[in-house]
């Protein structure tokens, strides 16, 4: 029969095995923060001197059957039994401890630790603590000193910055475009620089990270009965198919391109420019493409076929909102383009 207590303890320790054996970015972070060579050298095979025992969270040193921890002691370097024991084996007096910490010490804290230490010394039959061997066991607070002594946020930030792991979404986009030269820092940040529309920011971020709720993804999650395209009903509805490869969408993009040509605006639209927002594209074209993608996704959600007249209605609504929320509605090449398309 399973020992439930042993099973629960093993589950609590399973994170150590994952950090030691794992290969993701969080395991490298854990290895930098914690000395696992020391942490794992615990148990009956690793005996240490009693003076090397930690003062805090120690089963042998309990006050009212509770673990003790006083942060101001810990911050001043009082962490192990040896920190309050003289070479002769005697416990430091209150005055000596205050001089060592260079600050007042709570009298009740001192008397409490003095009493439990004295009781422990008697329990080991007055053997000198430095000669008395005990089994070591992991005390995390003694192994994560850098976090406690330094700014934790800055430490973690610097470690994460050193991470060179390439996100899966970037690898997949590189494969799709057969291009490893994409400036991903610019791709991720440009939508926040070029528009304040939070819906567009949300949509473009999910497209880049390939986590938008297409039928292909929803089918894998068990939330859709089919993974075929909402528009053409033929191919699998991936992000690239929904916004570029679908024949229905291609017709819409061609109609928009023709409308721009009729207005003497020459824009050659390619897949990288349209899906990710090529860094060479000006702000006006980028926002126009985002309006197209927004319309396509709204049609997908409503399960209606996108067409040029519907896109013009969507643009008119965006123009109306813009004109009523800003004083710059008459400025900018983009809004001139919007009006030309709406009036075509």
C-alpha cells in the first residue's frame, strides 16, 4: 500500500528533479539561483556538525512547537547555530549578540533561542556542538542568498535577458517565409508604436505569436467540430490561411489593391508585409493592413463571407470613430486613403 505521507513529500520535491534534468529557460534560471549540489547533499549520508545547523526552520529548534524565523537576524548574517556560539561552546550573551549585529535585539527572541539551544545541548548529553554530528537537510533560505541580499527583480530581469532561446512562433514564421533575417524586435513592437487601438494591438500580437483562435487551433483544443476554413470550407484554417492563402481573402485583398490603384496609390502587397508588418512599410499602410485583418477576423467570428463592400462599411465605422475621438481626422495620408476607399 502507498505511504501517502511519503508520496506527498515526493511530490513536493519533484520540482528539484525537473530543474536538474530539464532544458527550458526556467531550469537555467533555477540553476543560477540555487546551489543544487549543496541542496541535494542531505540526509543520513551527509552528516554535518551541529554548529552548522541553520537557526531557522530547524526541527531541532522549535519555540512552542513552531519553526522560528526573524528576518532582521537573517539580514544581519545570523543564520546558523555557529553564529551565536562562542569557540568555547557557550551561547553569546545578549550584549555580545547586540554588539555583533550592531543593533538592539528583541529580548524575547534572544531568550527564546537561548532556551531551545540550551535544551538541545542537554539533549546531546553535553557533547560539544562542534563535535556532535547531525544529518543535514535542505533549507532553501540558506541557498538563495543572492535574491534576499540583492534586488530580486533586477537579478531575475538580467538572467532572463541572457536567455537566447528562440520562441516557437518566430521559428515557424521563419520557416513559412523561408527567411531568417526578420527583425523580430521591430515586428513585436511596431503595433504599439503605430496605433493606440487596443483591439488592433491585441489582434496583431496574437497573430505574431500564432495563438489566435482559428478553427485549426480550436479543433485541437476540442472547442470546434471542424478545422476547415470558415470561408472556403476546403483547407485547414491556420493563421496564414485565414489572413492570406484563402481564395476568398485573396479576392478581397485584390479588390482593395485595385481600389488603391484607381486612386493613383501604388502599394505592392506581399504576405510578409501583410501578416507581420514589414518594417519598410510606412505607418499608414501598416494601419490599413491591420484594418483589413480586423475585418477578416470579425467576418470569421460572425461566420460571414468577407467582401469589398463590407470592408468599406467597416472602414467608414473606423473613420467615424477616429473623427469623433481626435482633432486630427483631416491629417495623415492614411485617412486620405480611407476616404478614397470608402468613396470608391
